[in-house]
């Protein structure tokens, strides 16, 4: 790991100033569970780290009636254990409870996860399936527009995610097949029946990051049952492939996980 | 021997755990010496290359850097030796190429040591190392056995044509061929034993010091066998006499075999400390541990079993190819030979057994012992083959085993070993009962109703532990003896220090050995301390591996205690004015037989150190040492049953039950024994289902971190159902055998046999380790066409 300057701002404005002051070499750090491992391997060598830990107002979960707003610095364990999330969107609480391991869940944040947009992270599937809105220091971005391929988002270089707002669905569930070593999603499917209709969002499988499966959504719109998606195959073209799961296996798992998520919706 | 609350047979909580669990263990990396510098080892990023040149000028000018050494600096220093000479079938000795501690002219694997940078801080050393410019002129690499033996393959060493180190055999080939001629059935199998990365929780570390005032060297290192390191480092590498080289292996956080070998880093650090006259410390990062700790296993085998019409085994023929990696690690050559080929009788009466092993150099990390070391490889092959024979012959898989069990002891196998004792029916019966083998079909049906495929698998096995005796292993090529030492020092007020040549790195010796001594001497368990790991404190000993510590080291302690008691009797006889022959020792008291006249051990010990009223001609003091060279291996045995549930949609395998019925000899501490079994079973399930070290064809390590290399987690394991049936070892006084490797030897074939049993209804008849979900899914897809 190379030397860097650590900034500990106590307001969003200070954070933005530090981020801008650091230029191309500056990176925000929230829980650090994606950034620190790549820094240790010298795969990323930021010159400036701007911590959001001391910025107030980013760690709250608010019940908005037809939506739940989760502050960007909420840890996965906080989301999993939140009475509001458990009551309004239990699928989201359950998903957060299945991220990584206990250490990861106690350090990693929702804001960090969506801003990083790891193609195997769980939150992008939840955001897209639930039709979430990503709130930043300056605007609101619908998740359909926010995630733009592997590690790419609509965020500007100096833009900070402050919260994620999830519409409350009628029903939703997440099913994940995890990599046995890393526990990242090999195929994670969030199915939600919400205000924008039925949505099926897949993470972990594609080289382009989270994606929706239109054919499954149409099938579920006609008949919301596991059987409706069990026969819908997704193409292995563009699927990720590694030692744990090749493209064909991943494509197969997408269908299996989609079926299980639908069945878990009850 | 008297049973007391903390004596032999009691589940005493481990003495050492208080410091381990409260963060007060003292591991090598916890040690800091005044004036120490930090070393960073620059490793080769390529698998095979000529080194055109090394430019260290920029690194030497970097902040904090004191010195940089490369292979040419160490050219006059001896290479890293190997500990066992194997002879090929034709009588020729194995090819034994040199292993320079720092690469000289060539690198041979990703991770090979290229340079050491010594700086004020760890970070400075590492940053400076990044500035070293090495001109790697890349050569084609061989990263697998198949690549190494291919025609026209790249040569790892010019002196090893075809990359062959040796072509070894054991057993009577002609007799085995004749058995196949008579056979009614012949069953064949091809198996791969997957390559594993050991992953001890404590990475390797070392800190070396040279004292110019005395000329003494001290090396603190993460080793399972400090005296062995002193022998190899002192006599073979640096040319230092033993009295000038002290090796300390303090608390060590797991070894599993990977901390047996003498590593290049130990030589580099010690030599560098001598050059600089200052202590130098090195701690391996986890990412470097993956590519520099010795790996384990990596065999490709084909085997045939000859059977008569009734299913009696007539002959077994095994051909194995083993990957040794880029250099010969300390016990690399004996693991796939004398710890493997001689296991192929298993628990069976097979009258003719032949095994040949061809071992290859490749451009991969050196391969050495890993928990079980050779015996898991043999057991896996044999128990897969026996299972396959049952299926092909339409026999019950329990009955085929029972039909062939050895029941008369001692039993001379056709592959060198002589088993002293065992009761294989008893452990089999126990395992069948404890696992409810008979009730399995109901459980299979219940799983099927949930859409799952359930399978059950069995493995009946023996292992050979406590490798010995020295004269025999010497005749087979070992370059060291395999005895053990123990010293027992009774202090003037009756407390006891025990010095053992074995080393504890998770095994709980400080507790187990204290229990033996406490029990024998009748002193409080708390009054007995066990000292190990420091060549300046303990008598010469061979260390801990191969489940030898209790059977060999424990026996040495036992014999030393007996000597203490014999001497104590002389002192007591003098004090009690009785004849030595009339003195009995029990529960810590020396008593004149048939009287109530007695002296306590404490009184006798005090007299030994304050010998005012003392037997004429007897030396003062109460301290005895024994060296014990066993007459034979010990032969733990058992039956393991695994039950799995496969999700046919995803290929996921869940181990739902594991039952062990084990005969590990006399049990000193049942809790420690069960803990050892649990750890071994986890290790074995890891190999069967999860762990696999993969290399790309160019020799780059694909599974170089925990992102890709799957270690077993608690959630991957069921609660283990452990049962014991004990027969005593006949040739050591405690009747002990060994337990540390049982799980990793016995359970992998039981798990794979269970997976195949689960999938057979779907048309799947074979499965390779590790049975990952993808592999299982693919096998189902293939079988279903």
C-alpha cells in the first residue's frame, strides 16, 4: 500500500472540498471494504482518502410511508437489523443480512456499495429491482440510470451519494448463489412486485453489472409464480466466467435463483 | 497409573488456551529485538525465466534502505538441502538439483526468492523492492504434471531430463501381475488428488540476530521442528556449528506440515543478519504465503484391483505421477513414496500389492507434507477403488470391505509395513450403528421429497503414524533419525519442568504431556510445565509432524519419568532405611512395601538437591532425559461415514452428517483428541468439496488469495459424530497411536463416495475432488445428455 493523505471532514461541504482538492487521486472512503483490499494489492493507489465517517446525517434510516430512505453510511448490519426495513421491505433486510460475513456487514455501507458498483455486489440488484432512487449531494438519480456497467455509475468525480430511497413493494425477495470462496454473488436475483410493476434484476452474473430480465418480468406479469420463470433461460453471452463458475453455469443459476426468489415472495 | 481429575483420560482444558484466547501468545512476529531492521523478500512474478541482470541502484538509494542482497551475493553459501534420498527402480539415486536460497541466474516458480531488501521499516523495504529492476528473460513453463511429461516440454532443470526426479516402486510386481492373471474381476480407476494450499492462520515469519561479541546466531522462526532447522541451516547451508546457532520456534499458529521444511527465507535472514550485524525481521504477507508456503498433494493416479469371484482382493496395482514443484523441499521426496506407497494394503488382506511413483519437477511452488502427507492420497485412491469394485460387482459396499479385513495381528503387509494391532470390524460396526447406516434409505426418500439427492459414503482406513525406527528409515533414504527426546526436571520443591523435542503449534502438548507427567508422578497438573521450541533449552529432538508427538515424544517423556522414579526410589530407600527393591511408588509417594512408612516426591526431590543425608555414590539432582526410538510405526485406523445432500438444480453439495469411529490408541485428553478429529475432518471436507490450487498454463497462480481459494468455514460443516473404539499400540508403554491427521486421511473418500452415491440415480458414476457445485452441475448435465 502506498502513502496517501487521510482527510476526516465533519461536513458534506468539507468532504466535497477535500475531494476536489485531491483531484484525480482523491477517493471517498466509506466502509472501505472494497477500496482497502485493492489498495493493499496496489491495484488502486489514491493520493487522498476522504472519509465520510465524520459527516453527520448519513447514517439514518427513515420511513417515508410509501418509501424507505437509507442513509449512505448505513452499514449492512444496520439495514439488516432495522425495524423499519424489516417491516416495510423485509427482502431488503434479508439481502443485507446475506452480504459477505459479519465483519463485512459491520463495516461495509450501502453508499459505498452502490457507488463502487462491483458487478458481484448485492445492492445494485436490490436497487434496480425495487426501482430505488440514488440521492446525492446535488441531485436524485433513478437506479435505472445510475448503474452503467462494471464499476461505472452516473456519479460525477466529485459527487457524493447521501442516501438511497426505496419504494415499498407489494412483495419482493432476493435469492443469491454465492461464490464459495469470496461469498460474492455468482448469481443474485432480486424480484420485486412494486409500484413500477414486476422487476427482475440480476447481479454477479454479467460482465456489465446489474441487468434486468425483460422476458422474466413479462412472464411474471402474466403469472407471478416460480414456474413462470423456471423455463426462461438467459443467454450466457457476456456472462462472467471464473474458476468457480463459468458463463453457462452462471446463466443457468440466474434462472434457478429467479425461480427461488419468486417462490420466496410467497 | 492412577486416574485423577487431571490425569490420563481427563478432558482437562488446555493450559495454553488462556494466553492464546486473551491475545497473550508470543508468536514470532510479536518478537522485536533492539536495533532490528526489516527484510522484504522480492519474489519472481514469472514462473520460469533466465535472469539477465538485476539493477538495484534505485532501490539502494531509496529512503531507509540499509542493504540489498541478490543471488550473486549469496553464491558462496550452501543451497537449501532436502531430507530424503529416493532411489529409482533402476537403483539410480534421484536427481537432486541445487536450490540456491536466492535465485541464481534463473527463477523457477512464481514466488521464487530473488532479492532481500533490508530497511528501517517494513514499508520502506517493500517500497524499495518495487524499484528493483530485474531483467526476466522468460522461458516456457511447465505448470502441471501433464505439461512436465509432454514431449518437448520445457526443462525445469537441465540435469533432470523429462523433468523426472525419480521413478520409484514398492511391492512385488511379478506377484501382482500373477494375481491379475488369476482374477475373475478387474476394476480400474483414475483419480486426481487435488493440489492444496495449507493456509496456517499464522503466516510464516522469522527474525535473525547475530551477536558479534560471541559469534552466536539466533533465529526465531515459525517452525514445527527447531532442531531440524538448526541441523539443516547450520550444517548444510551456512556452515555454522550447532553451539553457535540457536533456533527458537515460539508460539506457532498452525503448521499442517507447511512449517516442517527448512525455507530459503530462514537462510537468507540468518545470513543477512550476519552480514549486517543487526537483527533482521521478516513477516510473510498472506498474498505471498499463497505462493511461497509449500503446497500439498497433487497426484495423478491410475489403479487396478484384482478380485476373485467372491470379491476377495487378490492384487492391487497403482501407478502414480506426483508433482514436486520447482525445488525439492525438505520431505518432498518421501511424501509420495514412503508415506504413500506403503499404505496400499490399507486394512485389507490383499496378498499382492505393487505401487510405482514417478515424480516430476514443475514451475510451481515446492510441494511437501500437508496434514496426512501421502496417507490421504493412498486412502483416497484405495477407498474410491474399493467402492467402485462393490458397485461394479454388485456387492454390498460394507460387505466387500468386511470380506477383506485383516483380523490377525501382527500382520505383515506386502508393502513393507507390519501392523501390530487393530480391530477393523469394531470400528466399522460402531460407525454403521452411530451413523444409522441401516436407516439411510428412509432419509434418502425424505430428501427426494424435497427435491434433493441424498447419498451416503464410507471409508475404512488405516494410517501409519510416528514414522520410525531410525535404522529402517535411514536404510530407506532418510537423512535424519526419527526418535524423540524428553527431559523431566523435578525441582527442589516438587514442581516439574518437562522439556520435549516435539513442538506444539495447535496440538495442545503443554496440556497432554503435563497430564502424563502429573499422572505418573502424582503431582498437581498445575505444577507441571512443558517447555518446547527452543534449541537452547531442550535436548535435541525431531519436532512435530506425522502424528508422532505423543507416540514418540510422549513415550520419551514417559521413559524419563520412569528414570526419575527409579532414582527417587534409591533416595527414598536411603531415607526410609529400606532396601530399594522394597520401595513402591504410587500417587506421589515412595512407600516401603507393606508398611505405612513413606516419603513424598517433594521430600525426595528436596533431598536430591540438598543432599545432606544421601545415598553414597548417587548423583545429586532429580532430572532425567530419555531418547526414544520406536520399534515401529503406530497404526491408527477407523471408519468414516459421510452423508451428503446434493441440490440437483445448482450442484451444491451439503455435508449433512459425518460419523467417525476411530481407533487412535489410548486417549490422554478426550477433548483434545476430539478437537484434533474435528480439525482433521474439516480439512478433509475442505479437500473433498472446496479446496483446489489452480495454476494457469504459464505458471501463474490462479487461486492466489481467498477470493478464489476456498477454505472450509464452520457453515460448510455438520456437527461431527465422533466415536472411539480403542486398541492399544503394542510397542509403546502408553499404548498411544496418534490422531492429528485422522480426519484428513479418512474422510475425503467417504465424502466423494457419498456424492457419487447421491448422483448415481442421475447417471453420474464419477466425481473428482473438489466436488464443487459447478463440477457437480456439469456432471449432471453431461449424464442427462
